[in-house]
């Protein structure tokens, strides 16, 4: 009996929480989406997949490529054409089409001018599934869009199309189908969540693509964090610290990068790593725990080279633009010096200069 892994693409290149009616609008994956694709690839590469099929739109193409198998693009897997709404944000849609926007809450079968109906989406989606199965053997992966996957699942489960929107599909999640002549649903909306290891953290960092300088810095911070951890007589989680160090600047090119990176990791399901990343720029406690090790390790590295705390903070002081920033900088320096004193004392050597 064959298995079909039916996956939704990763998060497109707009901020998490943004609400945009993409449809056929061709938007690539953002950093979060590439990390979701990476996790999907980690899980599905463990399956015995013989072929990968995908919508030709960039967000599906890039997700499918993370499976590291040749990809066949199937036009019938493309997202629903949303007509005059396609590419608009929902705030603008609500303002410009208030009556239809409200009416669709009660009847999602209603569509804007120029859009496909859900019945049309279902017909071509099932046609696409037959095409994928007829042109492959063994287990396969199919990467598509929310409305296409909802239409397929509703057809298999016998759910009315008007209720298909209740099948919420997280970005990067997959459902497993079986085929014994008829399609059956084996599992629904599984979010990939492999164990976080330094190897996986490296892959996620590379997938996010923050730039070679940031990647080199992150690796140097991870090495310093491992060194500090290995020299302390404390029950610290070394793997968690190293993984967080590798990912602490994953959103470095974004404003408030510590908060953004932490949010991404929380969305991916790595809450403990997220918590450490959130604190790496501004630590509130001087207790020597995993968060403190990441915080102080980051302050020991400039670019990808070791630096003294005095040098690092003297440089960062030049970026303080107002009194509030100066106060925050002073507090962070005092935290770092307190940790320096405690860690050097515990380790019996000047491991932090």
C-alpha cells in the first residue's frame, strides 16, 4: 500500500502574523519558511520516497527542493486563483469589499470577481493527485497550497467544501494518505519536529541565510559557549547551549532580532531554545544558567574572533544614541562583568577576559 505525504509549503516572505491573500501571487519563502522547509526535509528524508511533486509557485518549489530529490512540477497543484483579491492584504480587502468579506465568513463558497470556485479547485486538485500517482511508483511527497490540500482532504473524507476551511493547515505541516486503489487519510497536519541537535541547528541557520559573517560569528559563539560550559562544575545542558548559540543571531538582519529569532523558534516548536535566544542580547539575571552562558559567550566574540569584555562594550557604547540606550548599555555591561567574575571563579581560570 502506497503512502502519499501531502505537505503545505513553508511561510512565505512576509512577517509572521501578516494576513495576505496570496493565491497565484508568486512569493518566495522567507527565512522562517526556509527553516520550516528544512525541518520538513529532515522528516521526509527518513521516509522511502521515490518521487516529489509540487506546485510550480516559488514557495512550493523551494519547499519541495528541501527534500533533496528531483521535483516534478504539476500546474494543477497551483493555489486557488483569488481574482481581484489576489495579492491584497486582508485589511485592504475588508475596506474595499466589506459586504463580500463579511458574507464569506458564513459562506466560504462565495468568491471575489475573477476567482476560481472551490469546486473548480477540488476538481483540478484531484486530477493532479491522479497524475502524481499514475506517474510514480512507491511512496511519494506532494507539496502544495492550503486550498488545494483542503480540497483534497475534504474530497477524501467526504467533508463538504464549505467546511474545508476548518481543516487548518500550519505552514510546513504534512498529512499522510494511503492508496490501495482508493485514497484514505492516515494522519493529519503533522508539524515536523525533529530533535534539536547542533547538526540540525547548523542546517536551520544555513536555511535562514542571514549571511556568511553572521554564520561565522554564530559558530564562534557556539565554540566559546561549549568551552565555558565544559569548564564549569555545574549541571548545564551543553547541547541546548550550543544549539542556542548557533541560532542566537538567526534573525540578525531584522530589527529586534533577538525577539524575532525567538518567535521563529517558538513557531518551529523549540521553546527552550527560543527562550535562550530571546535573552541573549539583554539578560535580566546573573544566575549562571544556560541563558547566562549564551549571553556572556556572545559578548566574548566580535565578528568571529575572541575579544575582551572591555573591548566589546567600548565598541557597542558608540552606538548608544540617547540616555535610555546608555543606561541599558551600562546595565548589560554590569551583568557581563558579574558573570565574568562568577564564571572565572567557578572554572578556576580566566576563561572570560
